[in-house]
């Protein structure tokens, strides 16, 4: 096709969204003008979105979801791309997380966002503001995204979610005792869902612990794998199967060493009762 610009979805979240729009349009054999007529905008607007020169609005993404029959996937991807207060690399991860068939995560020191109560998330946000590492607006954006990520877990069909929490996540107090009690109740509720496997990795695993840093492994609907990990400066999304498979192996070994679901829930109930 003459003057067809090559797209680089790795360049930015907006570029990834634009590439997804073009892919869906190409699958249906539509021109930009034909898609524009269906969505209710101009062909020039479609071109700008596809090439990443213009960020998608929520209204545009919702209309595109309706036209392509993609549920709310494009709207969620667009929303993630608009968040500017997040760690570099994280918005791209969130877009993939919202479509994953299976989510495997391991966390150390803090309850992960997918399992946080609003009060727990707010306490973390307030702390970041007090320490001067985030503005109130940025903290509010992060809290809102936590709720939106959790809502994506209720889609049909729901993803399978495997969670292993280091014991430090439970032992570290965040906010008041009332807040922590509610957070513990949320973990128990999560553990009882039919599409989840919840485990705690106790301190006494010791040197048998195959993983020491937080990591997430996603299995996409086409069974491809990707992993996500963070440093202090940015998040890194890895798609190279030779790099992801060893992490998946380590994750399975961690699950074998961790407490069972029943034993993990028992530990949380003991903590709620004040039993060390």
C-alpha cells in the first residue's frame, strides 16, 4: 500500500493502541475512511490514532470496541495509555494484563494491586505524597487504576490468577489495625474464588526460595508468555520465550515450596486474631 507508515507498537502505549486499531481494521478489510464512518470521526483522526500522533479518548475507544466487537478491551487499553503518573513500562503491562488468560504473580513486602482494598491502596498513596515522591493527583490516578485492574478480573471468561505472597506482605503493617483486618478479609475472599490459586511463601522456606524479587508472568489467549518486573526507575516487559520460561519454572518451584491454599488462609486468620 502506497505511503503506508510502518508502526512501532513498542515505542509507547499510544503507539501500541494505534497498532491494535490498525490490526483490527486490516482484519476486516476496511479503509481508514470506512472505519471512521462506523466510529463517527474523520479518516484523518483514524490515521492520527493509528500512528500514535493523537492519543485515543475514552469515547473513541468505547466506539471502537462497539464497532470491532471487542467488549471493553480497547477502552481499557486506551485508559492505561493515558495514565502519565505510572512507572515507565507499566501502562503497557496493564494493557496486556487486561487480556491475559492466566496471571501468575509473586510479591514481596506489600499486597499487590490486584488484591488491595481501596483503603490499603489509599494508605500507600498517602504515604507516597507525604514522602514527596508523588503528587496527590498522581496518587489518585494510581488508586483509580487499582480499581480498574481489579474490575478486569471479573470479565467473562475470567482469567486464572495464581498468587504467591511472601510472608513479609502479611507482616508489614499498612495503616491502622482495622485497615489491615479488612485487607486480610479481602485476601481470604480472593483465595476462595473459583478462578484463583492463593499461596503464602513463609519465611522458613529459607534457601529453598527460588525467587527473591517480585515478578509477574502472563499467559495470553494464544498461549504466548510474557513477564513483567520492575526496577526503581522503570518496568520491563519481557516477551523473549528463552527469558520467560526460566521464570515460569522458578514460579512453579516456588508454588511447590509455598503453603497450600488452606494453610495460607489459616495463617491469615491467625494474624487477624493476633496470633504470631
